C-alpha cells in the first residue's frame, strides 16, 4: 500500500491535472457536456497508455541511445524541478508546452484528447522520465510492477474525474484557488526533482570512488 501511495502521489504531483483545469476549460468552452465527457474519458485513457508504454518501453530507448539511468534521472530531475518552478510562478501553459499557437491549432481539431491534452499537457517529459526511472527500480519484481500499473490507472481515473468536472471546479475554486493548490503541488514537485538529481549524483560519485 505504501508503494502504491508513493507512486500515485509522485505521478499526480508531476502531472498535476488541477493545473490543467483552466486550459481544459478554455479549449472546451464551446463543446457540449457530452462532448466534454468524451474528451475527458479519452484524455485519461491516452494518458494511461502513454504512462504504461513509457514505463515498459523506456528502457529500450535508453539502451538504443546509450543513456545511463543516472543520466536520465538527472535530466528528468531538472525537467521536474523546472515544472515545479513553473507551477510556483503560475506559468502553467508554458510548462506544459501549450502556447497560443498550440491553443489555436487545438481549436481547429475535431479531437483534442490525445494532443494537446494527453501529451504534452499532462503526460509530458517530466512524468515520462519519472516512469522510465521507476521501472529500473521495480524491473525484477512483478508484484511491484503490478502495483505501479494500478497506481497509473488510479491517476488516470482521477484525471478523468477532474477533467470531467473541470468547468464546475473552475467556477468553485476560481483562478486563485487553482493557483494556490498548484503552488503547493509545485513545491512537492521541486522536492521530487531535487531528490532524483541528488540520488543520481551520489550514485555517480560512488561508482567513481569504487570504480
């Protein structure tokens, strides 16, 4: 249970679906309630599939490019830290790869569930690098992999519920409420990123000393 909570909390903090609420509202303001529910469902499904693929296939990408797991954790840590600072500074759209050009393109699309909602807005480089690194920790234990997949499924379910209720949440919380929550999450995200960088640096230093 502790592992499930740890993975869920880490993924939820890095993905931060609450910070995506204003963007989702803006992109779906002219859609019907039924259409919003459909977009919410497929966004959650796409995010789940991206997470699972990243978790299991990421190791082969690292091997192909000859990237060490510590190098990935350091790079991913910097991305996660940058995302955390963006949340603290209220730069949600910029940190999620959503700019005016992307928003304009999204308005012209018949389906925005995969892009830009699922990727890069929710399942971005930070969460993908986090999952690739996680697999290295649990690759020898099937039970832990199952727990990780269940945590991903739980995150996807929460994303669906938040996106489905986004217009309601936007009215209840308002911009200030979403900013306040995202700043708290941003602080946690920064801590996660720094932990990844620190642990990887320690591993590299130890390998040099004992190498």
